[in-house]
C-alpha cells in the first residue's frame, strides 16, 4: 500500500475529459511514459496495462488489485494519475488505443529509418561529454563492471558486457535480479554497477542500484526515460532519446541508442589508454 494517498495526485492531477480526448490513441504510450515516476503500488498496476492490455481492459478494480498485489485504492489512484476519474473511463480509452494499433497502417521502411535516425541524432547531440568521461574513468579504475537489465534491456546488458570485455575490462551481465543480489558479496568497493533500462526506475533496478551503492560501487544508468527518479540512486545517468512514436511491444529499435552509448563509452576508454581496440588474432601455425 502507498504511504501518501495524495502524493501522486499532486504530481499528476486528473485532467478529466480533456485528458480522455488526448489519450484516446496514445493511452499505452502515456502509461509507459509515466510508469517510472509512479509509487510502487501504482507501478504494479501500470505494468499489467502495459504488458497485457487486452486482458487488463476486462479486469475489474478488485481483479486488478489482486493481479498487481496492490490495494483497490491504488488502482483508482492509478486511473487518476493517468487523468481518468474511473477505471471505466480508462478502459474505454485503452480499448480505443488497442483498436487503433490493430487497424493502423503499418509504418513504411522509410518511416522506421527516419524515426531511428532522429532518435540517434538527438542522443548524440544531448550526451554530456563530462558525464561520459566521468563514467569511463570510473570504469577504468573498477576491478569489475556489473550490468543489469531485464527483458529486451537484458539482451542489451549482455551486449554491453561483450563490448567492454573485448577491450580488456572485466564485465558481466545479469538478467535475474535474484542472481544479481546473490553475487553482491563478490562486488568490490570501487566497482561499477550499471543498469540498462528503457522505462527507468523499477523495483528491480532500484534494488540493484541501492544494494550496489551500499557495497561501494559507482552506479550508472543507461536509460530512455525516468531519469529524475533514477538520479538519487545513481552517480551518473546517460540518457537515450526515446523513439517517437514510442516503440510497440517486441520492437528491437530501443536498443540501438543504448548500444550507441555503449560504443561511445568504449571509445572514451580507448582514448584514456586503459583499453585497446579488439583486433584479429592470427591463428598459431
């Protein structure tokens, strides 16, 4: 249950009919954008809508509370956080969004290219060189680097570990937060703990960062959203510009900006002289 029943209403006040009209075709995107700033009980409700929208629109307040392991009051607060007075209003808007997504014309290949290029250009322009260098210096001095991600970001975490390993660093990736917690004892002071995430702060990423910081690690986030919520738990945050429109479920495109930042970090490390470009080794004769 949430500690303050009024806290989320102050941050995201209900918008009434105006919000319902605005969200008709972008309800899922709006939930996705706000999820990282929600209290834990509301976040669990939001994830049901994001991950299982077709099922969520058929659930009652009691059903949603049971599925999310939250109170019924948290379900109502979630609806109001999203600008709706009741679950019924939210379900109507979400149903319209689902119909629109299922009937909308598929994007042309050129649309995908423009969308990716725009996000990548914005990421390149907005990356802070001082933050990039500070992270690279921490990685240079670190005895090892632990990288955590879940879902598609978990795939990205393994690619990050591969890239850093190829330039001579000790890097390992974790997808399971339980396993990541279990190896906490081996995490040395001065190591780097990095998360790769699209949505930003979740229960899993928060726990990983908190425990890593307690162990004396330099904490870093590579994320597309939720930087304000992540900042208190991180020594550095590198932001990827989100795709516009937001990605659909299962799209691989959100990884591209994160992998770009991975290569930027690798390049910075090589420039610092700690790492070497991975070259081909000739087979022994």
